[in-house]
C-alpha cells in the first residue's frame, strides 16, 4: 500500500490542540502539527504585512485586515467542509490534508498592494503561490517533511490540475472556501452588511455527486443570497471609486519607478528590493522580501527624490490626496481631458487614468473556460445548473445588462477646469 492510502490524520495529530480566536469564525482549531508549522513559516507570516483589501481602507477606514487572517479563515471553512458527512466520507485522509494546506496557502503569492503591483510588474499571484510551494521555501520544507509529494499535490489543487475535482472546487470555484471567508470577513471589517449570507445553511446542503460538489435544492435560497452578497460587495466595497482612485495612484507610482529606471534616472533611494521586479528575474526569496512595509518605506524615500512626478505622487499617496473622478461619457471626452491636463502641466500618463469596471454576478463557465457551474441536486437525484433552479439567478443572466462603470480619474487641482470642458 502506498503512503497516500495508508496515511492517517490521526498519526500527525497534536496532543495539545491549538486554537486561534477569530472575529468571523470564533475559534479556529489547529489539530495537526504540519498546519501549525505552516502558519508559523516566514512565508505565511509575511501575509500579515499584506492587506487583504489593498487600498480599500482609504474608504472603509476600519478595513485594515491582512491576508494572513483571511488565509486562516479559508482553512477554517475547509475544515468545516471536511466535517460535513458527505465530504468526510468521500475523501481519504491524505486528500483532506492536501486541501487544508491548499486553503491555508492559497494566497501566498500575493504581492504588496496586489492588483496595482501586478498591473505594472506583470506578476501573477497564482503562479507565484505555486512557485513558493514548489521551490525553496520554509513552506516547501514543511510540506516535504510529511511526504515528498505533498508540495506537488497541494500546488496541483491551487493550479486546478489535481485529478480530484472536489478538492479544486473547495478551494476555488464559484462557491468556494476563499469567497465564503472573504465575503463575511470583508463585510465585517468594512462595517457594511452586504456580504452577509448563511454559510451554515450552504454547508448543510452540500453533497457529493458524480465526484463533484453539488447542493441540495433546499439550499437554493441560501446560494442566491450568497451570489447577491458577492454582487453587492463588488459594487459597494471592492469597486468603490475612492478605492479605485487609490489603486490608480499606486499604479502611477509603480509605473513612474519603472519608467525612471528605463531612463537611467540617478536614484537617491537604494532600490534593492524592487530591482528584481524591474528586470523580471524574480527568485522566491526576492518575492518574499517584498511586502507592504517595504513599499511604504520606499514611498517615504521617494518624497526626497529629484524627480518631480515621483515625488508629487508619493506625497499624494502618503497624505491621502487622492485623485478625483467623474463618469466618462465617451472617448472624445477622455482625449480632451488628457489634452487639458497636459496643457496645465500634468503628464497624462500618470495623472489621467480611466477604468471600466464590470461585474458579472454569476458565470456559466470559469475564467479558464472550464465548467464552473453551481449544480443543484433534486430529490429525484437529477442534477441541474443553478440558473434553471433559481429565478433570481436566471433573471440576472437573461438581462445581459451586466452593470459596468466607466470613470476617469484626475488631480483635484484641475477639477474646475475639467468641469467646464
Ligand atoms: Ca483569497
């Protein structure tokens, strides 16, 4: 018999269980030493220095929670899924360990201020998470000390390549532990209530059918509630224009740093932590060394630089002098705003930014084209896609009028000039 079939979670159970008190899940219990070691690894501890919501705390001032606490929360939701009768019976102990690790580690590859950073430096957080798990890192060593293939099997869940669909669905699908935690947590931490839904009800109606996770028909209302919660959180919190303004300012700073390096600008600041990212030769260690505390230190240093654009943007960032915004009517308007800014001495590349946010509340297919439908199990044992069992979800899909929002962002100082254009 091979290791995967003979392995028992009992064999790695700690005599003294650890508990972590959490604002969302109350007590999160740690039963296994490997999980405890992973939590204490330097790669996981780094996530304390990466905020879950990037710049959103500039709008919802109390939303200062980190990716570290979110990761613990995802682990806890996975534990609750495993404890349901259907999953408990369907997975062996090795798969349960793999999926608990994957839930805990799924966000390791997030950089500082994730989305703005990824936009400029073309880092992909999922690919980086996989590298951290597979290459030289404490996390890799800890996983390998349990079983040589454990890093590979955990990475396969995060990459969606694992042969067991159930494990992938638990960590990443339209109804997964990641979203289940972040909706409740972000909602609680921002002080908004849109993200609340009935998680216990959803977990109770979870079933395994044809080797995948499905939900009983009696859970449809709880799922509708969850989908609307997500939709509303996007518009009210994640896509809040002020948070977008903050992200754009960040992105302009990163872009200016990159452009200055290309121009062989003479830096006062020692850019050691950023250089690997500029030259696209990033080792796992380089990546781990960069977190939001380093970036914040850089922004302070940038205020002493000779380059007026970088200096100005950094001062704006540190003192929350965010860009103002207005609804964008058409392309011509964008062109005239850019020309006007240029005339007034603002380089439009860094000072005039437009974006178009779209949110699709429910997808028939996943981002990578794979079937990603939430499936509903009827009493007669038949499976059907959620929209055919939910008038609310089907109405949203039929309307095809997915909300989209085009805005243009600019410095406050030219607000009056723009308004009379
Ligand atoms: Ca996450």
